[in-house]
């Protein structure tokens, strides 16, 4: 059954490939036209193409990002320790040493990063934000 399923999937992929390529060509043409015209959408009898922006947020340097995320807690704890007049240890080191990072999923939160960028005007360290524009078409 598995072999039969794979054969059908391959046949299906081959059958739809020309349609997919035609759609990609049409979408690229619409994007080019909208860019030349300086518009974000068009209205046609067959459908309404519009620009769709996708934003991708990825972590490139987990150590820099972790330091950035934990920095407010480190500053708070350091300040509290200083208020007591005690010796201030390496709070950042204490917070991160011994943590088994490979056992948790420490990921970038897209919404939080985008809110930070809007609020602060900067991308957090260790993170990359990419945007790309594609064309979607709504039926008329």
C-alpha cells in the first residue's frame, strides 16, 4: 500500500506541476504590474490580486538572544542585591549556568519580537526578521 500511495503522490505531483508553474508565472506578472503601478491590489473580472506580506522571525544566535531576554531580570536582581550592600555575584552566570537548554524549546516569539520592533525600533540581538511579498488572488 505504501508503494502504491507513493506512486499516486508522484503522479499527482507531476500532473499539477504545469498548473502550479502557470499560477506562479501569473502571480509574478501581477506583482510586477502592481509594483510598476504603485498599488497593493487590482480588480479584474476573474479575480482580485493583492500583495500579501509574510514576516519571518528566526533566531540566529541563541546565546545573544538569551542574554537579551534575561537582561531585565539580571538588572533587577543585581539592583536588589546592591541595595542590601552585599557582594554582587555574576547574576547572569547564575541564571544560565546549569540550565539544560537542550531539554527545552527556547524559540523566538514572532508576535513579541514584532511588538518589540514596533515599540523600540530595533531588532533584538541574535534575531533576524525577513519580509517577502507574494500575490494572492481572491475570486470575484
